[in-house]
C-alpha cells in the first residue's frame, strides 16, 4: 500500500481483543482488524499503521475501563 499523508486510527479496547479501524482524510476505511490483547500483535499493528501515513492521529475507546482491570 502506498503511504498517504494523514490517517486517523481508532482502537476499541477490550479485555481479550481490540478492534482497530483506520480511515483517510476522505473517510475511506483503509484498515479494519481484530487485534488480540497480546503485546507483540499490538506492536505489529501499531507499526503497520505508522507505515501507512506520515501523520497518524490516534483515538482509544475505553468506554467503562473494564479492559484496564
């Protein structure tokens, strides 16, 4: 995939897995993926998103913060 200038990446955090969606400036979905709650998979996913664009804006949904307990 060719690198774009800017994307927005959103993680919906959960206890056992997370969900990631990445969109571009036109609102097109570039990536949508389930991510296991394992450090290596999270790191690999972050690296993949960072390779997609020169600027990434991140958002994390922790609705009730149960994923943090």
